[in-house]
């Protein structure tokens, strides 16, 4: 049996088509999985940003001692006046 160029071209076209279909399907599946992972990661990043922001606000509030110092200064003034210093 002699293989002709025409026969080889047809066989190659079939294999090429099958390979392209396989690769396209794999690419689509991988792309969908990657998209879902990215969406999930975006949500987790948003959660982390919100948690960090809330925590930072809490720390900032705890470090803001201006009001407390003013109250203590007023109390100290009252004590000083009471004992005539």
C-alpha cells in the first residue's frame, strides 16, 4: 500500500482537528476554573480589607487618649486646688 500525499493530508487534518478540539475544551475548562478561583480570591481580599480597616479603626480609637488625658488634667487641677498646692 502506497501512502499518497492526499491521504496523509486528510489524516493530518483529522488529527489536527481532533487535537484542536481537545485543546480548546481543556482551555475552556481551565479558564472557567481559573475565573471561579479569581472571583473567590477577590471576595476574600475584600473581606481581608474590611477586617483590616475595622481593626485599624479600633486600634486608632484605643490609641486616641486625648480625651482621657484632658479628663485626668481636670481631675488633677481639682486635687491641686483641694489640697492648695
